[in-house]
């Protein structure tokens, strides 16, 4: 890696993480199956009435997406930490923040993007109006990367603690709440025929802030955890 440019190192690490995930397909399948189960079982637990499901659909989809992203977070750094390659990545001559961004992007491509693709199908099952589908996709497109970026900071802080799933949840869920609130609110407003510009703008601002700050926070947190 020391003979490559930073951009090339970014691509190499991104491809590596995606290949490793496909070798361990449960890493990809588990969040998707969890997302499907939560959304499909919800009508059985509440009510199959169209009006009830239509009202609750935005919240159900967003909560299921949040929990599915949280379920897959531990895999971002776990295998690299256990085999020692995480230390080698941090010791390379390339900026650690850039390399960490590659790992977060791989996580989003394997979880957030797949959730984004199947969300409209499940939303249709919950009778979400068609005029709200585009807003659902846009809100998830803006919100799920924030889940990956912010969640990776939490994983970096707890990676040296073994299976710190409960602690990780306590760290990141409060930070997820603004994204959840504005994302579900945007879809709900679109279903009611109201403007969604404010909510989507706030989600976009959160994404820009997360992209700007999270990679540096991840790199610093990993150095603290590994020392």
C-alpha cells in the first residue's frame, strides 16, 4: 500500500472490504432479513387495516432501517482488529481518515444501499402512498450514510472491548434520533401532501457534517482503542 496513491489505496481498501463481505454472506444477509422481518411482522402485531398501516409506515420503515444498520455495525472493524490488519492500515503513510472513509463506504454499500433498494417494496406493502415513495428513497439516501458514519465512530471507540454491542447501542442511538425524526417526518409530510424541503435540507446538512467530521473522529478513536 505504501507505493500507491491515497486515491488508489482508498479503492483497494473499498474493494477488499466488499470482497470479504461477499465471502461471509451472512454479514450482508442478516441486516436485510432483519429489516424484512421487522416490517413484515409489524402488521401482524398492530393491525392489518390500511389506514393504520398507512399512518405508521414512515416510522416503521425508518426504525427498521435504523436497527438493521445498527445490527451490522460491529463488522466494520471487527475482523481487521482480530487479525491485526487494522493496525497496519492505521500505520500506513496514507491519511487514516481517508482509509476509514473507504471502510465506512463499503459498510453503507453492503447495508444502507440494499435497504434503500428494498424499502419501497416494503413501503408499498404498508400502503404508503405513491407520492411519498420518492421522498422515502431520498430521505433514506441521505440518512443511512449518516447511520454508517456515526455508527463507525461508536464501533471505533468500542472495538477493543470485545463484544460491546450494548455499549455501542447506548453510544450511537441517541445520535441517530435526529436522523430518524427528520427522515420519518419527511415521508409523513410527503404522504400528507405537504412540503418536505425543510426535512430533506436538514438531513443533507447532517450528512455533510458527518462526512466532514466522522472520518477524523473514527481514526482518532481507533488509535485510542488500540493503545
